[in-house]
């Protein structure tokens, strides 16, 4: 049976199949041409996931020449979709070609070497002190302590915030001076992380801090993304980058570091910064945003509290920033025991409950979709609620004199 090219010229019906599609990436144009020639396919075109002539900077961002860049080596990696009748036909197809699985798709015939990563490389630097305090909120993870281990290795001051009944468990591994106990009346309320987040917010104000960091407790590593490679960064520069950039603007109320999983090394079309979108898990917050923006509540609800706060900030005319030249390695929800995974997420129809909660709060920009192998998942239209899309320079901000790339240097190890 012939292989039919669809009308858009970038999708292929394999043996006439039209029920299930998979993404295929080719290591080079030559490999793509070899595939089409071998299978007598004509007229098939591809998307270029490599990108060419791309500027990673946003037009209105004041990027200091000493800041670490997002230098992406431009290449051409053809991408197409192939449709099959069923999964068996897909497996049969894969059995006949040389390939390397990657996520939901695969590479033909292999994943390019330049995208494999810097397993034996590491960035270290000056380890400059952070300008704002770091709070790690944790529950039921005294044994793993992924984030705490990373921050401790960097030598950065931090506080890990735990519930009273778990103090001794954490104290076995962490100096007492680094542990902040949540008051007993705020423990085990069945509200997820809401009580501890509001406690940290107020604590930062009482300590006189204009901004504060909140980190999830299951971050497995911090990385710099440059020249198409994710390289571990055991240095405070990722935090200083966010702080220096955020302080430069007067209307940014939330900022943070992107997930490594959201920036595959193959990608060549990423901006160094995203504006007015999601900011999760490793975030810098303005302590006075509730007063400045007139928010009715601080952290509220029970589920998706981060998305809820982002949307309320955007609706009030505030802005968010997220850097993508540094990344965090954050596991998916419920993949690490403890935290919300062992409390509010451990219920029947958890996905549906989460989605409905967010839709009730923001019916104007949230819908329920089937996504990420889940029958129910939220889809948020951030653009729909953005009031301000222009960064406003802070007239009182003076950039400290820093070394190029915060003094980061690349070292190798076995």
C-alpha cells in the first residue's frame, strides 16, 4: 500500500493509516532524504526544529552584556508526523528502521551527539550571595531533601520550612539554624501548601525583605542551558540572574527559573526570557504585591495555587518573568513520595478535582482538556488576561558590578 502525503505536505499516512500519529525527528537533512528515497515518497516537507537566524532576546528586555547568554548553535533537524492505523502498525514500522526513542516520538536513526548533554561537565563560579532569602517548603521528604541538598552544595543560606511534628525527622539531617517550624495551628489543615506559603510570605515581611524565594522540595538539580547542552550548575548565579533581572523592573511581581523538561536540548527557538506566563517551583515573589496590586487574598484555595496567583497578578496589571538560560530539574507531580503527593493529591479523580478548582476561580481563561496522557488537565490562556505587556524600568535600580557570566567557568570531571 502506498504512503500518502497529506495536504499540508508535512504529515504522512503510513500504509493509508489515519488514526494515530507520532512525531519523528531526523538527525540531518541527509537522513530525511534517505528515508523518503528508500520509501519512494515524494512531496513530503518538514518542519525545522533546529531553527536558523534566531534572536533569543525579547525587544524590551534590558539584558546586561555581563549576564549569561542563551547561545544556541543553529542546526537543521527535520520533523514530520506519521499516521498509522493502530499501535501495532507503529511498532511494526519501528522494527524496520534504526531509531532512538525520545519522549512521545523518536529520532531517525539516532539522537544527534550535540544534544546528549554535558554529563561530565559542571559550571562553578563566584557563588555570590543571593539578595533575597530562600525558603524551601517541605513535607514528608526528610529522607530525600533533593532541593536542600542542591542548595547546601552551593553554599547558599536557606531556610527549610517544615511542620512541627516533622522537626526531629529533618533535624537528623539539617542544622537546626536552617529549619523554620510552621506553628502547630497551621499544620495538617488539609489545604496543601497554602498555610506554609502564607506563613513564609508574612515571615519575609517581618524580617524586612522586599522579595523572597519559595522553592519546592523536590528539585533534583540546577542547570545552565548554553550551546544546546544542559550542564549542571552548582552555583548561586541562577538565583542572582533572576534577582538582578527582576529588580531592574518596577512592574514584575513574580519571576523564576524554567523547567529543564520544558527546554529540550534540541530546541533552537527559545527566548532567553518568557513574559506573563507560568512560573513554578523556583520563584521569586514581591513581598508587597498584595498591597501594590490590591489582591483580595495572598495564597488561597487548595490546588494549582501557583497558577491562581499568577492569573490574579496578571489581571491586576502586574507582570511575570521566567529565565530559560538557567533551568531546574523538577520531577512531575506525584512521582516523588511526600509533599502534596501523599496528602491532597492522594484522592480519587485528583486530576478532575484540580482542573475544576482552577476553572471555578478563573472561568474566563481556563478549560479542561485531555493532555499529557491525562483525561483531565487544565489549559490556561494567559494572554487572554494580560493587562500589561510592557516592562517598566525601575528608576532607582543600579546594577552591581559583576564579572562576565557571574564568573561561571566550565570544568570537567569523570
